[in-house]
C-alpha cells in the first residue's frame, strides 16, 4: 500500500489542475476459489488483485484513471493524463492527510489464509456428502468455497485518509437429481462478511441438503402455467423483487439524471402502506456490509420507504452534487478498475404483521415462489424480471404441486403498490449485484409477502 | 518480470512444467451527457496468470502484485495447491505448435480527444433532433482499448498477439405521454472520419420510437421470430452446451447426443476463431493451441464437441483450440470463439411475410437468471412487435417467452440472412419458430 507521504504528493499533483476534488482509492485483494465435483477437488484458483484508481472532479465532470503499476512514473503519468483532460493550472495545492481511525464493526475470527487448503476442502466434502446422503436420485454434486479479503485505503484532497478490510466467505452447492432421463438441479449459496467461523452457524451439511432438496422438488415439478395471478414470494432471497423492482431505481446513478421512475418522488407515496424498506450497510458481518463506503464515508442505515412513502435515495458524492443533496455513504465499486457510484448494500423490506398462513387465504389460483433466482431492471422504464428457482402452484388457498421454469415480470412502480400482505418472518439471502461499477456483494431480504397480481411466465399449455 | 527466472525457480521447486500467461490492456474512454464531457477514463493494467504441473496436478495462481521477490512465496503456495487437488485428472501444459498467420483484419485510426468530443456532441444533437419524442441521450460514450496477451512456458512456447477495439455506444430515451422507453446501440468504429453517423442514428432512433405505445398481449402459444439481436443473446446463453467439459461431467443437455440430430436440419453452426469479419481474430487460444474452423452442428447433426486441452485429454482427443479465459485471472474454460448459426437466404421482412401472424421478439431481459442450462428450459421477459398479415402491426412489451431451447431449435421454420458480427464472439441471424409460450395478460 502507498505511504501517507506518497498519497499527499499524488493528491497535490492532482490538484494542480482545474479539479476541485481529488481522491485516490487503493486496493489489495486476496481471493481463493476451491472447486470440487463429487467430493474430489478439481481446481484451486488464488488471485491477488492490486491497484489504484485516481479520480478528479471539476464540478459535475469526473475524470478517472486506474492502473496496477504503482511505480511513481506510472502514477504521475496517469495524473498528467487526468490533468490534461480537465485542464492543468499552476496552483499551490498542498494536501495534508489525517488518518481517520474507528472501531471495526465486522471482526473476523478465522482468517481463511491461516487455514490449510486441506481443512477448507473438508468443508466442501461435508456439503457434498450431505447432498449425496439426501436421496439416491442425487447423481452429481458441485461445490465451491469462495474466500475474499479486500484491503482498501482511500485518501482525498479534503485531507481524509481511511482504511477498511472487507472479508467474505461463501459456500456454493449445486446438486443434480436424475430420474428416468430427467436431470434437474438445485442450489444453495449461503455467505457472510465473516471468516470461516461462519460455517459453525450455517453448516456445510445444511447447505448440501438444501441444494439436494431443491433438485428433488424440481424433479417432480410440472411446467408452470402462465398469466396474471396472485403470487406469494417467500422470505430471504425473495427480496430480490424489491432489489430489482425498486432498489436499483432508487440509486442516484439513475435518479440524478432523471432516468428513474422514482426521480422527483421524495416524500410521495410509491408503495402500499404495508411496505417499509431499508438499505443498511452497518449490519455486523452481513454479506453486503462495510465499515466505510468506497469514498471513505462511514456506512449508514438508510430508510428508503416508510409506510409506503419514499424517504431517501441512495446517493454517492458526485451524484449528490448533481442532486444538491449529501452523499448517503452509498458509493461502492467492484475494484479499483471501476469508478464508484451509488449502489445497494443489505436491502430489505421490514417485517409486517401477517402470518404465513393468512397469505394463502382467498387465493383461488396463484403461485408460491419459494426460492428466487436473479433478475434485472430497466430503471428508466421500471420494467423488471426475475426467475423462480423453486415454485408451487396455489389452488383454493393451498399449495397444490411444484412447478418449474417460471419467471415473474412487472413494473416496479406498480408492483410496490400491489403488495397487500407482509409477514413478520424477515430473512436475508446473498447475491452478487451487477451494475455500472461492477459486481458487488449485496444482501437482499424480506419477510414473506403477497403481491395481488403479477405476470407469471411459464411453459404449460393450457 | 523475469520469466526465465520464474520458470527456473518453479522447476527447481519440483514443478514438471510451468506457464506464464499475461494480459495487458491500455484503455481510454469518454462519456458524454447533456452537451458536455461527463467522464474520462484512462487505464493501464497488466495481469499475470501462472499455471504449473506438480505431481501430475494442474494448479493456478493469478496476480497483479508481481515482484520477483514474491516468487518463492507464490511458488510455495502453488505447491500446496497441488497437494490439495484430489481429482484423478492429469494436468497438461502444451508444447508449442505453429500457429496460423493472420493479417490485421482492421485498419484502426485512433482519433484525437477533440475528434471524439466532436463525434459525441454531433451524435447527441442528431439523436435529439431526430424526433420530438426523443427527450434524452443516455450513456453515450466512446472507448478504445488495446490488449496484448502472451504465453510463455517451460516447453518453449513464446507467443504474443495484440488486439485493438474502438466502440461507440449511445442510448436514447423516448416519451409519449406517460410511456417512456429506452434503447441502446453500440458499434465498432475503425475510423471516425468514415463512420456512417446517419445510419447509426437512424437505427437507434427507429428502434427506440418503435418501442413506444407497446401493449401486453393475451397469454398463449404463438409463432415467434427471434430477431437477430435477441436470438444472439439467447443462443449465447446456451452455447456452453457444446463444451467438452460439461459433456464429460454429464451436465450438458447434449451429453449423450454426439453424432445425433439435435436441432432442425435448417441449423448449421460453425466456430472459427480466424474469421476475419469478426471483432477479434485469435490464431491461438489462451493455452497456445492453434485455432481452426469447425462445424459444430451440420444441418442439425451434432458433429464437433468443443475442447480445451484438459477436456480433450479426458477422452484422448485433441483440443479444438477453444481454451479461453474470461479474464486473465479466470481458469481456462471451454468457450466458442467467433461461433455463429449460419445464415439462410431470407430477410427479416420475408420471414415476417411467411409467418403471417405472430410475434417478433427484439429484446430479451434477465438472461443471467431465467435460463436453465442443464434442461434448456427458459422463461424470459421480452419485447418486440406483433406481425399481422405478414406486416409489422403494433409494439408489444411486458410479456414473457418460455420454451425449452432444444425443443425450440427442433422446430425452426426458417433462418434469416441478417447475420452481423458487431463486437460479439457468438452471433446468429433472425430465426423463425413454429411456436413458443407467451405470457402476458
């Protein structure tokens, strides 16, 4: 990592330009992916990512450069490129950095780098054996353990120097079930912003069994019917509906340029009364948590929607300038290769008062989406889609039979108003969110909710 | 990095073979918003990936923090990896073979910063002036990137090639009442001075305006044409089915289908990394294996399984030169390169005329989640337009299309002639199918 004096020198060089703000983001990330098939370790991929990103602002204009050659010649040459793009000038631009210290909210007990590969492959074997032990129809099991340790330091021309270490671990199991030539898969992917102590609470056995269970359900599933119908979306990763239908459209990246369906809607009603939602980057050791955002500001809990009223956007520094609003500490990026922008952290709908059973009452024909896959949204139009990985048809208020191959589509602005029941059973699930500043870990979450009407895409001919 | 020293140290530490793969990129990009330069980005990045064979096992290590004094630590870590691998599969690092000569297929003219600014400003003005319903130009940008990759190994391989690409991207948002739609277009530009700005703007603006006033439609099974862009996206999402790696693992839908008819007889699929009209020409893959043209599916019959060195060695076959990395830090996977469904002889208009009544799908969303690569079932959000009596009628949005890809590819009614390579490495023309389940109202 660069020394404080070097950072001060580089920032001073940056400010000898028409820039009104300069920032250096430096990163050293170690990661390791261990993959096994049927319990045999096939690949270990260890990666060291190390580089810096330099950003200059002149009012609303931003110039950015990145490199992993951190020799002085290379860095100064990039700074010259940036100054040329923005306009150089000869001014006294001394920067004195003050390091900001704080208490780490995301402590790690077992650093993955201190554990032997043999012990880590044992975690994969445990998940593998549990999946195979579930049922003889489980014919293949893929497992992967991912460990990441990212150290960042962020320094800016306002004199702030701050560091953070982000650690995360994830176990991914995919089980394949086969019967009469029909091959189906099921997956489970728990993770946390923790070290390997995570697997004391969420055991590899649970994950292996869950992946096998979903594969077996899909083996018995029939094609999903299509059309508009009420849908119950289960807790945990079901929260991807809020992430896609609303979360992305509340990011300043879209809002600041008037490119979101929710631009200019602060203080107005955008969701049903029963919907309150937050984006909270402060939850200790959660998958999407950080001590600081990628502009060096302390992470926060942001109330986005309260009883259906839009209370806050997620704003980064540059878009804050565009919107005449303060940053909400929402700036994130995959790595030094990306200029940061407003992104989510751990985003979820808050618990309501309904019981799980009540949600099924009165549904003549609908869908119970127990496990969701990923999705995407067009923030400008609000149109979103996401996949159902485990679903059941509801008939006459009861779960009827499992269905496969379903997707849900709709318009974010409309769907938030169509949520008519919210349970109390809040749970989160882990995902990787892709957007302008790369792929980042985010938790999605919700209690079980009911949407009165949504378009279900399926293949059943009826 | 002293490559010879690294190889020497690895062999001395007990490695049988050792390989150094490097990928360097130099990039300059601009974005433009509301009449002004919005962002400028410059970068210079070098990534190194090391592979070694130790005790018969292949191990990987990728790093951007490459000082020769970290050499011993990294080699020791790679040795630990070899001890942890329990797969019986022997690792192979390739001996050098002659690679095909390739002449530069494009003549790049690098524009000055002022020329880029002029282009972006001009395109923005032209788009806004095209139609009063177009109210915003979004994500307009120019990027130019030069990439170099090299492979150096203990068996004497020493290969290097360089590739350049310049891309213009622009989006437009259009509004009619409360209905807002957007569309994006990107194109490779060899020379700003000869680039056809009118054609670019015309296509972008027509596409976004055509999306306005779209409605959903009644659920049912309808004849469908996947327009070239949508078909390319769908086919790309399923293109791993030809991978020798997934076939050997038994999780490709074509696992028992080699030599069998798998698609309609109207479908022929080729893979040719040397194809000159494609964006990138690769005379060797990321393992240094020379590449060549192959027919994967010949009139519906599955004729060639794609392999990298590892998947080929499982069945005592030869690599097909399809060992590519997603990035320098990713392991070598089996990937198609400049792969296409061979075009037919009918234009999209003629396909519509033949279909008479049905849906043309122009855009698909959610491909990263809404497909099952094992069963090939998919259910995806789509938009497009309804064809009535052989002609475009009204726009359609907020519907889903669902089918089983293998079954669908057996029910092809016609293959279009509109194949365009653009910047993709997998492309298809428009294709008409007998029927797909559409879910809407």
